[in-house]
C-alpha cells in the first residue's frame, strides 16, 4: 500500500466532485463533509505470556445528523485515524443512500488479529468497548458498532456482553452493537448480508439494458466472468451468490496469491483446498498468477475487489481489463484511478452503494433488538393458515390436487431470514433505481459514484434544512 495514500482526502475528493454538481449552499456542504468527532485512545492489554502491551484504538463519528451513528470496527495493523475518518464518512453517505436512519461512524484497533490468541482478542475487545462506554461512544441511541475487516460475530458478542454488563438493566442494551451471533440477539442473514447485497447490486446493474449496451456485454449475471479479490466475509459471500446466480468465477485471490481458470472455479472446492494446504496457490487445473494483485488486471467481465482500500491505483488502473468494477470493499479505487477507469469506459459500481447490504441488515438487527421480537414470529403461522385455506379453495374449485411439494412451497409463511433477505433485496434494488435516475438527470457529468454521492448529499442536506442547526 502506498505511503502517500490519504484515504479521507480521497473520499472528500469524490464528495467534492459530486457536491460541485449540486446547488446546495457551500457552507452546508462543508458541514456535511466534516468529520464531527474522533476519539483516539490507548490501553494496556495483558498478553498470555504475562507481558503488557499498549494497544491503540479509535472511534470516529462522522455525522450526527441522525442518531445513533453506525459503522464497523476494524482490527488491522495498518489502521489509522485517517482510515477510520474516511470509513466513517463513507458510512454517512452509505446510510443515506440506503435510507438506514444513522449517521456514519467507524472504529479501529491497531493489531494484526491473527497474532493474538482468542483470550487476548477477548481482553482487547472488552477493554476497547469499556473505553467507548467511558466516553459515550457506544450505546443503542448513541453509536452502534458492527463487524468490519478482521472482526466478526465473536467480537460483537464480547462487545454486547461488556456493554450489557455495565448498563445496569438498560432494556435495549443488546442494540448497542450489530452483527452478533443469532443466539445473542443477532439476526439471521447478517453474516451473508454484505456479500448478498453485492450480488443484488451487480444483478441490478447487469439487468440495465442501456448500461450493458454501452459496455457491449449481454444483460444478466449468468455467464459473466468474475474475478474476486479477497475471500473474507464480503468476498466469499459475494463470490458464492454470484456463482449461484450463474456467473463464472475465473479468478480468485487472497493475500498469499491469486489463481485463475477461464473455465471457472468451484468456490467451495477452492476454499477446501486453501484450508487443507494453507494457500490458494497450486489449485489443481488453475494457473498461479505471479503476484496476488495481478487479479486486478485479469481478463474478466466483472472485477470484485473485496479486501481493502487503495488496491486499484493510477499505476495499475490502465491495465484493468474488466468491464465492470464492483466495489465490494470500501475505497478499493483511488480517486486518480477512478478517473482512469471512467475514461477507459469501465463502469464502476461504487462502494457507497454496493456494500451497503451490511448496514442495511444491521439496521434490521437493531430494530429487532429494540422491538424485542423476532421478525416473522407474529405472522408466520397466520400466513401459513391463510395460504392453506387459499390452496384448499383452489383445489376444491378446480377439482385437482397440488403435490405435497407444491403445497409446501405455496403455503410457507415468511420466517426471519426470508424477511431479512427480502428487505435487503428491496433496499438494494430501490437504491440502484434512485442512483440511476439521478445519473440520468445529470447526464454525462455524473457517473454512478457521483450520482450516489449526490443522492446522499441531497438527503443529508434536506435533514439539516428540516431540523435547522442547534442552538
Ligand atoms: P474480512 O477480514 O472478513 O476479509 C478480508 C479478506 O481479504 C481476508 O480474507 C484477507 O486475508 C483478505 N486480504 C487482505 N489483503 C488482501 C490482498 N492484498 N489481496 C487479497 N486478499 C486480501 O473483512 P470483510 O468484512 O470481508 O471486509 C472486506 C472489505 O469490505 C473491507 O473494505 C470492509 O471495510 C468492507 N465491508 C465489510 C462489511 C462487513 O459487513 N463485513 C460491510 C461493508 C464493507
């Protein structure tokens, strides 16, 4: 990663480019763009060998125009204040785009998570949470973290438990964090949500007749040749849903290397191979690419960077061959690279839209925690009863009987996961429609990234106009 990469500045460059196309008061735009609060702190952690290590942490709350603020926590050795500010800003715009009622936030802990034992990670997570509690940087109505790079349901459970232990009977305490295990107040479908949302976003763009004509490729996901960088939570699930949707996975990469096969991979078999051999490389029948980052230059229809920021830069952008760059990660394309891709006629599906499935389902989890009831619990049986009566009436009128399979398909009521996936699909489809409409309104000057930013800016500006500024 280049040392001169200033992520926050990159996000603001994209913001400024879009903001210049709007008619909002520049002072209002400044307020929308500014990062409101950053809490930087250090704390000691006792390692398993008894030694004490100082760990550095951050939480940035970019915008308080809606509360609580929301955004993941990243465990990474290269995380910095600049990075969490940038990611918190992206969260503000992302939430506005998918109409999740939050301001943006992001947290970071500067550790290489794989170098710590489970017990050490638990102590770090609990102490990090405690530091947030001390400064009111966490709470169901204040700031609600979620998983991000290097964290998952396990860490979210520790955060929930630490907060609950310290909140003395606060009824809504579990809503202090999302992405929890289902048994600890999490929601079915959250783990897959970001990758599933990436799939829905790609499916939407691929079904747009005009855009596909411009790119000179056929409509639909089926048969599209896809390369995925990073097989973590987001990359793995995006790849899985794309594969299920009929796409051909022609390239896959992890930090240790990249492999390609024009005939396509079986994702599960590749994951098994990596688990057994400790590396993606040397997969039977595949070609090892020289460097892991060569995945970005692979001949394919859709490139899905799903690892980290600052991957497609001005140095490799001229060699990107994909027709569509689908930004599953946050900030994978630098502002300079973005200009190059657009000039080359490559369509970029921006991160602010494409990976918003995670926060969308986190929103559903937060609502579930506040309402203290699982989605579908009240109506599932009722729906099934009604469907059974309809099926029986149809059978009586037609004098024919449905097969057992048909009957069970027709009469199934919606459970939690069905409702979550349906809400996610609706959200991603509506947001795409809205971004596309904006793009069409602005014409040539706005690509999808600018259109997504304009949508976000308009919504946040409206919020400030309605509410005014305190005092
Ligand atoms: P993760 O830690 O689960 O997975 C990241 C994967 O990328 C890991 O397997 C890692 O080994 C791999 N990787 C790291 N460097 C690489 C490289 N140079 N080349 C190839 N692979 C590399 O993290 P995640 O949650 O999947 O997050 C990935 C990206 O998606 C981040 O940018 C994150 O901010 C963004 N994101 C995550 C979520 C979420 O719900 N988890 C939501 C929105 C956005």
